[in-house]
């Protein structure tokens, strides 16, 4: 059985999810698991598909980055599939782990993808550092501290921390932080 897994990082990426869904169905996937969650968060639908998949089934994804966040993550997922006697197919690479060549290519491609990501993050850190040294990068504006007067006024009105947080749109921890510094 072909089992599809589709993922986008945010709920705003509907078109991307629709495209993955379309491609997986066109490829013949009988079951489809999908979610809209960042790869660094808990991916519950991925866990479900890995529990659901059986011997001789194939997990199908449209792209490698929809499945794994790193080479170690990819290795764990493929090991779980192998333990169950299942395989992995990545459509945009025409890659299938049912073959020795497919398994080799998956490891090579996964390593290259992780390398590219690490290089990109390094360049990003360098760019931020340079912008900071030139006074162009100030970081994110402090939203909670800007509402300190409003928080203090609401506290004087007898409101609790949870209600203040809801009314001002900031977190309870921020409310406590502001109240603790006044």
C-alpha cells in the first residue's frame, strides 16, 4: 500500500499543502496523513503514519524536507520504516529505498541538505552580526515592555495576571515580569 505524508510549516501555506495532497493522490496513495506544523515541533501525524505503516507498505512524500529536519532525523525515520519492512519514496527525486541505489542516494542527499542548511544558518548569523555592528539590526521590538503602563493600570483596577495578559495580548510571564519590576 502507498501511504502519503504531507506537511507544511504553517497554516498559511494552504497552496503548498494542496499541491502535496494532489501529487500524492496522483501517485496512487491510498491513505494520506497531513499536518501543518514546523519540523522542529512534535509531528503527531508523522508519528501516526509511522505506527500505521506495515510490511511491504511504502511511505510517499513529495520532497525530502517535508519529512525530515536533519540527517539524524532522516536516519531514525528510515530505520523505523525498515524495522517494519516498509520503504520510503520521495517523488521529486524519483528516489525509492526499495533499492540499494535508492538507500545510498537518500543518505547522500540527506547529508547534502543538512550541509546546505548549516551553511545558510551560518550566513544568516554572519549577516545579523554585521548588521548589529553597523547599527542596522535592533532585533525584535519589545512588545510586553511597551505595555507596562497599561499592565500597571489594569493591576490597580484589581485585575489578575491572566486577565491582564488576555486584555493586553501579552503572556502571563510578561505580566509578572512587569509587575515584579514596578
